[in-house]
C-alpha cells in the first residue's frame, strides 16, 4: 500500500457492534490513542446508532469528549440522519460517515427507512457537516449483496453515486457488508465508480466471511480505492445483516500491503493490542497474520519473538 492509499481501522465501531461485552470509555480512548501513536492513519471510533439497538456504541459521545481536536481530525463517526450529524458535530466530531444501504430491505432493517428516504435526507446532512467545518462520506452498505434480496445490481450503486443529492460527499465507501464479493467483482465496481461517477475518494470496506477479505482489498486498491477499512483480529459484523461475519483483519491488510509506517515491530505491537482486546472481550482472533506472527519461524522478521 503506497502513495495516497490509507488504512482506516474500524475496530471501535464496526468491530465492536456484535460483541456481548461493552468496552468502557477509558478503554476505548486508550485504544484510540495507542493506534494513532502506532501510525494508523485513520480510525472509525463509534456510531450514532440507537444505544438500545447497538449497545456497544452507547458511549460514543463520551469517547469523543475525551479526545482532542487533533485526534478527532483522524477519526470518523457513523451517522445515518441529519440529526445524527448535528449531535455529533456539537460534540466535536468533524468526520462523518453517512451510511445507507443500497438495498431497501437492509436499509429498512438497519436504519428504518428506504434508500430513497436516506438519499433525500443527505443534502441536509451535508449542509450540517459543512457548517461545522467537517467532511462527510457517502457510505453504501450492501454494495454487492443483500442478506434479504441477494445480489445487488452495480447500476443501483452507480445511480446513488450519481444522484445530485449525494454530490457533496468528499468520499464514497463501497461496503461488502456480507463478505460475499470476489476480487473480480470488487475491482469492476470500484473501477466503474471511479470512471462513471463524480470525482471523489473511493473507500473499500470489506468483510472476510468467505475468506476473500484481503484479496478483495487488494483488488479494490488496484482498481483505484484510496482508503481501505480493517478491524483488529477480524472483529466485527452487522447486527442487521444475517450471515455477515467479521471485518477483514487490520493485521492481514497491513502484512499484505506493507505501508512505510508499519514495519515488523509496529505490526507486532498491533498484534499485541489485538490479542489483549480480544481476550478482554472473549472474542476469537480471526487474523491469519496474527497467527503467523506467533509461529515458530523465528528467522522471519515478521514473527514476534517475545
């Protein structure tokens, strides 16, 4: 991963959504600062989703309150309505990920409105974000498949991306919410969005349900994605998407892409952070790179020796 392509770690939002044990505010703040200190370029730190529906996100605004403006400049928060943006902006958030599902059944299950209703509300969300001096992403969940309707037509993604009401978004996130996409499919959609929609940064958000997380991420980058999402230990999943598993592991993406800021020692520190977090949550570690880092092949510089 070179040039302008960035990793965004989404452990504290998408990663924690399905966990049964809430993470205290102090623990979240510590992890934010540790990941930023290790050089992770961007983080997704929480969500404005209703706490009764997604309890692990209930303390998002408490986390935001503990962070400095400089730290928040590298952090994103999930929003789905203009009111979400207003509340988050008032707390100090400046990077907003405005999410809607390409498929209506999933958007109704996830947000309680149709995709059209979410698109119709986006101009107001953009206005509020800009008034706060912030940036807003258009995040398209179920860009490839829907748990209720099955395959999603690329033309439906392109239609939303080309809708004048979404033009104010600085970025567009293409989410393989169920982890059912394959590399050729991912590359084709990223390329189509790059070539046939207004210029903006393309972000790829992948899951590893079918073992294609890293391959899909690399295909997205090759096709023009400039930011990719991952979660420590492959933690995560959507509570409103039956069949979805964890995100593509941050450790696996970094081992595959080798950005300059992540030499073997930094990856080792990330593996340690991941192991401690997952042990505390009682969650399995799905990262193959983390498994490799704990192997006995000590002549390999990426293996942890402690």
